[in-house]
C-alpha cells in the first residue's frame, strides 16, 4: 500500500525567500530516490509554512531509505537556520480521494487535525460522510483525506524548548485533508454547506486543527 509522508516546516520571519530555495533543494535531492512515486511542495500564502508531500511505494521501501532520505531530516540539515523549530512529519495512508475531470484548481487549502485515539474512528467516519456529500455537489476540483501517526523527530537540530513541547504534538491520530477549488465561489459554497459546518464544529471540538491556505505549486 502506498505511504504518504507529510512534512510541515515552520519558517522564521524574514527567511521566507531563503527557505523556499532550500525546500527546492530538498525536493530535487529526493526525486532520484528509489521507491519514491511523487513529491509535491506547497507554500502557505503567508509564507510561514512549507508543506512537503512525498508518496512512496510502500512502508518497506520507506523504512529502507528513511534514515538518509527523510524530508524532515533533509529540511533540518539544509534549512535549519531558517526554521522556527524541528519539522513535523507524519506517516499516513490515503483513505479517500476525488478528482473532478476537466476542472483546473486555482485555490488550495490543507487541513491538519490531531485527534485523540478514542475519537479517531468517529471523526474519520463523519469526515468521509462530509466529503462524499461535497463531492456529490461538485464543489471541489480535487481532494484527498489521509490518516496516520507522527514520526519521531530528527535528532540533533532541536533545542530544550522543542523537547519540552514534544508531548503536545502526540495526540495520536493525525488527519490531512487537502482540498482544491476552481473558484472562490465554489470555495465559499463548500464552506457554506450546513453539513460541512456541522462537521467542522465537531472537528474543532474534538481535535487540534491547523488550516493552511496554500499557493498552488
């Protein structure tokens, strides 16, 4: 089964341009890696975050190359001075995907939700139900939902403050929902749907949620 490695880097203010260069170097260093199927890099519109998505053939392939090809480790080595803290990284599996043919996306948002283990199954079920309804209304250009766990952070680049904050990140299950739309009108209609609003309220009550408005790669 394909494995999605999701890596999130938080950029220091005034280092956004330097960090973009370093992220491009990381993606170029990753591309020749055996077993890598795809690599996508997104920048948040405020330039504070870089989201790196790498898809691998399976978990066995990832385990073999992780020590030398982990995106989080490469980012820490190549762009450590530009980062606010050690990059976060999750090993995930795709659980739902959707593409609307002949529609070009112009807007993209990534939604990361850290959910406590006892609530993860209910959240997944309600999330999938919400996405199926939105897909039936043709309100997305494309989307996917993935689920996974946080990976151990690379050693050697963090500080005591990072170490003291580590338990706060370990909520258990992490979901990533990447959504794209063809226009602002469709995005607004998506958010205005009562079913989505009800699910969003439930999600924010049960999870630590981070939403990133992304620039299209």
